[in-house]
């Protein structure tokens, strides 16, 4: 059974997405709008960036600490915390914040909002990032985009 490289080379792929119901966040959606969060699988490039986020977090946190050693450390710590930049942040959390930032389609989040979601709704945060990892593992879809279509609960 040989792999057909020509067929693979000519294949068209589309991003795999899914809509996830998030009733716990309904208060933050416009009235009458479904409380649905759309996520997608990551590309190889994005997955590499997510995996490098842990190292970058440690590097940036130490650089900021060095640069700002003479400034008000409480303010600097608050800024670093809001960005999720901390040398004591668990590697898994840093990786998942980067994953949600890259894999969230709607809403599109800043790093600060990913950090806030992880703090305010940790179980939902893990559910969303687990689904992004799952979609990434399944790879892209052959052919046209499914435009989500599927709603997970």
C-alpha cells in the first residue's frame, strides 16, 4: 500500500472548525444571539508557536524583570500578570493561553482576554483548548470548509 504523493499534492484542504455552546457566558453575548464559541484546529506553524510560548513566557518575564527592576514592581507585576507573563505560570496554562488565542475564531481574543477567561471560567477554558487540540489532531478537512455546521455541547 503506497502513499500517493501526487494525489496528496493536488488535494485541497480546509480548516476544521466547530461551534461550542457556552451557556455560562450567555450574559456576554448580544441579546438574542446564541452563546456559541467557534474554535478551529491549528496549523503546524501555529502549533510550533504554541509550543514555543512556554519558553517565550519565561524569557519575556525575565527580560521585563531586568528592565524594570528600578520601576514600581507592583505595577510591573500587575502588567505581567494581565498578559499571562510570569516565570511561575504553569507551562500547561501558558501553552493553553497561546492555543486559545490562535484557535479561537469567534470571538477573536487578545492574550489578555484569554488570561481573563482562564481565570474566570477555568473549566470552560480547558474545554475550549481541549477541543482545539482535538481538531488539530484530526488535521484539516479534505475539500471545502464545513463552515462549522457542527455544534458541540
